[in-house]
C-alpha cells in the first residue's frame, strides 16, 4: 500500500466506506442516509485519502464486512488496523472487543474488568463511542449495563447496535422504556 486511500462498497445495509494507509485499515464508515453523506464523512475523517481500488488485504476486509452485514459468518481478526494516534487504553479496548464472538455481547463493565480497570467503565464507553473501525472492531457487541443496545458511535452512520446485533442473529436486547428512564425501581412493601 502506498499512501492513503478509500473505497465505497455495497453491503446488505447500504453503501459503506473504508479508508486505509500503509499500516492497515484506518477507518470503516457505516452507511449514512445518502451515499454522498458517507463520502463526506470519510473525507472529513481522512481528507488526504483518495478514492482507489483497495489493495488485497483491504479487499479481504471488505468481503468480510459485507458477509457479516448479510448475516453471514466472517473472521476479521486478521485485518490489520492502523492505530496511529489512538490512545493506548482505547487500543486495548479495541483488541479485547475484537475477541467478542459473533452472537455474544459484553458490557462496558465486563470489558473494564477484563482489562483489570474495573473503575474505568466510563473510559471503556468513551473508547467504544470513538471506535473508527466499525464491524472490524465489533463495538456493537459491547453494551451498557443491563445489556441495553444503545446508540452506535457518531461515525456509525444511521445504523443502530440493535440492528447490527439482529443481523448477526443475536437475541434482541431489552430496550429501555420511558419507565426505566423516569421511574426509580421501587422495592415491594411487605404486606401489613
């Protein structure tokens, strides 16, 4: 690979984008409402990347992403990622998130505990929210406490974690209701 490039490709959920450099994949963009918005987001994130035919290793990652988004099984663990500029803690979170098997989920707290940083739940959530490697680093499999499928990161396009988990065949997670948000859980009173 010489220099930075990007490519737009078809998937079962729309036209996604991927950017790469000499060290590997720099980012994956899930589809926005319109392809032009997906392209715009890639340009904002990687302004020096040019639209190119992907090199073989990136083409393999594209095939794997497309397969997963069709509901198929694909192993993206060999996809090289360019983590230049990504904080060391976030790198550790992404490495651990890549080990969460298809069809399973973990909570931010479980990831923090596995990293021996149990007080860092918020930091794990922030790292997941900043994940530039959608699908390759399956941040949709890392959920908030109670296994609620919250929003995907701001760079995730218009796709929700719930939809990605559904595509993978993971049982739908419970949704917060208005009552979960507004009403505290009351303990039952003993009969008098």
